């Protein structure tokens, strides 16, 4: 009787394992397993469909062949974390297909261990989210375009109207100077207020339409951001740069500017800083943008609103093939660091 029950249970387990194997093999997502050296040892139909490599081809190559050059440091750092038994949340990154197309993918990764808890292999499930990311990029570009249009309208249309008011106000002030000194002074005060409003309008226009690659580019825009931060937010803000790589791509420049702008806005809203430092430095193949503040330490400043800002900054960094890190400064406060690769010629 017991032997029959045992056979029945074994049969049920075999059936479940067979079903599970079929699900994994036929999944629309790319499911693969690599050993601790990065060699692929399992490759399902989804991986073949998404990346274009046959099972025979995949089982003879390293998983790094699927990783773009600018993402390989990320992949190596991830492997180190897994070997140290750190938990890795699902993350978005990029992969290269057999025909050299770049895909956006959502990766879920698991370290496989044996009965002694020794790491043996890494399993990943990778979902193609290229279309979703394309739509997100289009939405972001639409928002950027709307901001640029608003900035241009502020600078051109509203700015011109305010200049006209200021000129007429000055003319009225001079006409009334002898006939009615009191009214002349009031006209002069209106003229001064209008001129101040012209300055503020131009600052807002520059913040909405900040980066002109041909007219000084990112460095000029970040200098303006530091100046506007002091004038508008009343927070001491400095900008420093060293060995800066000449950035020719206006889209990348705008994303970097917006990351710095969002970091400053987050700090002002939630960190209560007295001083902010924007730093831009370049190495041989990558550059680093840092925004350092002496306010509330990270993660103490994290609220629901600042969490949204953090997600936006990370998304922008990902859009330019970079990475974003937010941590506590050595002397307190918060440091936002965006590391991004130089575009290949």
C-alpha cells in the first residue's frame, strides 16, 4: 500500500516537473542560465526568438556577448553582488541581438544554489520592453518640446510685451516729472517692478529652454542653473567643471541638465540645504555629473514626492546609457551622481 502511494506521489512530481519545464522552455520571455564564469548553460525558445541566437549558438558563448559595451561594468558589478548573496531587485537595462540591434529589457535575476547553499549558477528572465520604452521616450520628448515652446513664448512674446510696458512707463515718468512729481515717482516704481519681472521671466525661460549646444552647451546651462538657484531659491549654489568632454548631443545635454535641476529641486523641497554644489568632470571614456547638498541626509529626505523625482532622474540617466546613484555625503547631506558614457565616434 505504502509503495503504491510512493509511486503515485513520484508520478505527480514528475508530471509537475514536466509541466514546469514546458512552461520555462516555451515562455515568451527569454529565460537563460549561466554558470559563475558567465557561460550560458540553458537557453529557451523565448531567448532564441528575442535575441536571434539558436540554442546551439548560445550554449557555446558567454552571456557578455548579449551586453552592450557601455553596460558591461553594470553586468560585472551585478555578478559581484550576486556572489555576495545580495538580493537584486528586477531592473531595466539593455541587450544586443544577433543582428546588432539594441533592445530594452526588464531583467529578473536569481542566484541558484546547491543543497549546501553554495552558489552554482545564475538564472535570468528577460522581457523585451523596447516598445514600451520607445513610447516613454516619445512622451518625454513631447514634454520637453512643450517646455521649450513655453520657454520661447515667455522669452519672445511675453518678454517683448513687458519691455514695451517698461519703455512706456519710463516715458510716462519723464513726462510727469515736472507737472506731477508724485505720479512721476509712481510711474517710476511701476517701471522698476516691470524691469524686475522682465529679469524673472528671462530666468524662467532659460530654465524651461536651457541647453543650446552651439551656444555654450551643457556647461553654460549648468552655470545658469547655479545662478538661477541662488536668485530664485535663495540657496548658495556653485558650479565647478574639470576636463569636460565636449558634448555634441543636445538630447543628452538636456537630460543631464534636467537631472541636475531635479536634484536641486528635490533638495530644496525636502532637504533644507544651505549650500549646493554642481560638479561636472570627465575621464577617458565617461563623465560624471554630481549634485551635492548639505541638507538632510539621504535616505532621510526621501518622501513620496522625492521618490517620484528620483525615479525620473534614474529614467533620464537610463535614457542616455548612464547610471544614477543617490547616497549620503561624507559630511552628511545628499549626493546625486550620474555617470554616463561618451558617445562613440
